C-alpha cells in the first residue's frame, strides 16, 4: 500500500536550516559537474567538485574523516574511505523538500526567496510554518510515475488529528503516514484512538507496543511499505519539524515522548484548523513549482489581518484577567502582579478601541507577550524556583538534554538559567537569550548581541555561565574563544568584583581543557582569565547535592574558586580536570558536616 514519509537526512530541523547556508552560497554553480580526470579511491566513481565543496563546508566540523583533510585533498578523491557524496545528495533533497533551494533542469543550484531569508538570518518560525503548510505530496520533485496515485497535505492531517486528540507519541504519528487521502483522516483519528485504548491494556507495554502498532496500521491501511523502524524515523523527523514551528512542544523520552500544542499557540492552531484552506496546485516544471513553493508570500496565515490579530491579543488579555482574578495556570496572584496587570490592561484596551493598523496590533501583541513573559519570570523567581517540583523538573530536563534532540541546545540555556535561580542565597541571574512566555525555549531564538549566555551577580562576584552541546575540535574552535572574550570583557569592566566563567557541555574537548587550564594560571593581560569547565553530568550531580542539602549560592561559588586554585597546583590540564572531580567530593563532605 502507498504511504508518505518525512525527510530524515538531515533529521534535525535546526541543522537543516544551519547547513542550508552552505548550499545557498553555491547558487549558480553546476551541481552535476564532474571532474573526468579524477575518481574516488573507494569506488572509482567520478568526482563531483561542487557537491564535495558543499559537503566540506557543511560537514567537516562534525565529520573528522572530512575535517582532517584539506579541501584540495578531499576534492582529489584519493583519501575516500567510504561513499562520501551521499550526505550532499541527501541534504539537497531535503532542501528541495522544504522549498529552501533546488537544482534546476540544467543542474544549476538555485535559492528560493525563502532560502535567501535563511542566508540573511531573517528566517523564523512563521516562515517555517508556511513552508510546512504548503508541502503537498507527491509534488514536482517526485518521479512522474509517483504523481497522481495519491495526494496529501501532511499539515492538514496533523491539524485535523490534533483537533480530536490532545497528544501524539511517535507510535501514534506512524498512523498519519498511512493516510494518503483527506477522506481517510477520520479513519486515521479513529485508529489512533483505538491504539491508545488497546495500548493501555498491554501487559508489557515496551515489548508489545511495536506488534500492536504494526497490527493496527495494517488493519486500517494495508501492509506497511517499510519496516516500523523506518516509520518511527519519519515520525521523529516530523516531530522535530512541528516543534520548530513554535506551535508544538514535546515532553518525555524516546518514542513515547508526547507532542502537544503549546498553551500560548492554541488559538493559532484553531485558526489554522478552521480557516486555512489546503488547495492543490499544478505546475509545469520544477522551477515553476519552486517559484511558488519558495515564495514566503505565496500564502497568508489566518491571523495576518487586523481582526484576527485582535483575537490573538484578546486571548492574551483574557489570560491576564485570569491571572488577575487568581485563576492563572502558571502565575500565582500577588498584590504586586495584580497592580501591574491592571495598569497594562487599561493601556491595551485603549489601543484596541482606537483605530489601529495590522502593524500596530502586531507591535501590541509582542509587547503583551513580553509583559506575560516577564510576569512568568518574576513568578518563577519569587514563588516557584525553590519548590521540590521545579527542582525535580530541572534535574530531569538535564538528563533529557543529554539525549541531544533538536531542542537540547536551547533547553540547555533555559535549564541552566533556571537551575541557578533555584539555588538559594542572595543573587541576581540575568539571561541573554529569548524565551517563550511560558519560559520554554524559542525554536528560532537569536542571542542578544555579543554577550554570555547568562550572568550571575552577588555582592562580590560575577559568574558567567556559558553552555554548549558542541563537542570535539569544533567546541574548541567555536566556543573556547568566545567564552574567554566574554570573561575578559567583564574582568576589564568590573574592577570591583571577581569574575569567573563557567563552561558547561556534554563533554569537554582536550584542547578546551588545555586552553582553560592555561588561562586559569595566566593570560595576556597579566592575570588569569578563569573559566571552569564542567560536563552536564558533573553539573547536574552538584545541583542534586545543592538542592538536597539547601546549599546557598555562596558555597557553589566557593567550589568554583577552589577548582580555579587547583590549576595553580596541578602539573598539567589532565591532572587539573581530574583533581576538580576530587575537589567536588571534598566540597560535598565539608558541606554535609
């Protein structure tokens, strides 16, 4: 039976956007160009120079087989240890799938208008949402033999299924791929409902869920085209794409993690479900198709007019009134918060009742979102941060971050910031990144200038936590210098306080350890520029101890100082890093006594 799928190489939405810039920078070059004088030492295939240039620029950081070579060596093909052009072909197909760019009928690389937004760093979650809404399968990028046998808009299926269901895990998303006609959407919803019911009856849910999924899929849609593992890969990739629209979030782990509509996006999803019309369009050529698909203005979102935008504003004002009346979901009512809301509601109502343009309402909506975000942040700091529930969620989130999904890097910033707020003691923790109004990460969130990720202030100290999931040499090249620059700048500008950097990552590269070791001892400014490296696992272990024993922030800073001092007595960077682990054990013992 026919089914549809989702691009899994690259599976990550964020990496797809990041790597596209390297593809787009080659606009006008011949993707199919061959070097007839050279061939791969691995399989004797012809060399495609433009594909290899793309691959080298996009993937040499994380692929050491490429990164250890010069571009000239890589282009020669004489150092190939496997088939090395496959990543380039897969990436190109994914860029065409999302409408970022394409290879035209003459083999020439072309950017779409959406692709140009990516290159200019002007691409955001709403632009990505519009691309997903336009995806109609199969389309002109498919083989002619595949067109006409079936037809779906994946987002139409997603929206109509979520109109009936609160959440979907990856096993449940598998059923979406069997729906190859909008007439089957009702059957798809019913199949998922039945699956949820039967799943609860399983004696051994982990072992039996796969057989149940296959059995119910084939009963509703016929024999699977691929193995279940392939469908779960599609589900994971679709999961990530939906999260990157900013309309959805996930909670949980692995294939059982649940996808839900964000509370702050429910009205937008409702408007999409009820008002957006999915219309099939015909195109004569791939270039004609891409001209429409890659045009950010070829469709309008339902809220792109004054009246609908006012509905979004009203949703926010209703939320503020609920908080004011003590019925807020996230924010506890206090006299101070009540007074702030009352003042802002008067201003909002005055603007809404005046003659306003769509631009005015957009600005007002952003201002309200900022206000709600600030209320949530204040509420977290004053009411929630020290609670057992908040701390447990922080510790659990660090464990999820180590699984390294698309949102892990963004969650690492948010969670580290929250974790520091949740340590008792006099301090101020300032974030330098954008967040959603419910204090979750923004899917497309540029940093705020050339600043550290966050800043922690006490009377005598400034701690600059920097977080990263980069590993290997790339960590040293991309993160090491920026962390040091930030610490140096704060040392220079704050003579009255002692400044330390805190670098947290999934692992610490040997060059990063060496660089930080040297700078903890001496630097070009005649004194140390101290940065303390910790793995996420080390930091989370320290946090568990701090929360369990109610250790205050001054003692955590004492630990940072102690690890810094060890650099002066350690014979080399490996000894320093190992000694820091012993110092943590000693610090714990002292703080229990």
